[in-house]
C-alpha cells in the first residue's frame, strides 16, 4: 500500500505537496499530514515559487523539467505535481530529509 502523499500509476508519479516559499534554502522537510513538505528558497511572487518548485522536483527525481507538471495549487501552498519517467523511489526522499 502506498502512502497518501504519492501515487504511482504506470510511469506517472503524482505527489501531494505542502510548499513553504521564502526559505533560506530549498529542501525536503518531511511529512505534513498527507503531504510531503518542501521549503523553497524562492519568493511567492509572480510564479517564482512554482517555477523553483518544478525545477527542484525535476532535480530530485532526475528528469528533465518538461517531465514535471503542476496539476493543482498554482496559488496555494497545497500542490499536486505529476512526474513522468522517473526511476527515483519517492520513499528515498524521506530517508534523506533532515530530522526536525
């Protein structure tokens, strides 16, 4: 059974995220309820945080930026992102998250 913060359907991985923009650096914090919490080193102004989030996710999952799509939450901290073609196990991200 998969955790609530991600779903894998074929080659498409869907993540439920809680995003905190304006942090000192971009990093995975851990779980926030049924979402993966990410701090972003980008301001929530004019889409900068969304752009930084997609780039950050593409790097984490070792896919080109074109394989990452913001599905929900353009103007919200609660976001849903779809990633296509990644071989990275989402559980690996939690193993490397800092302990709060």
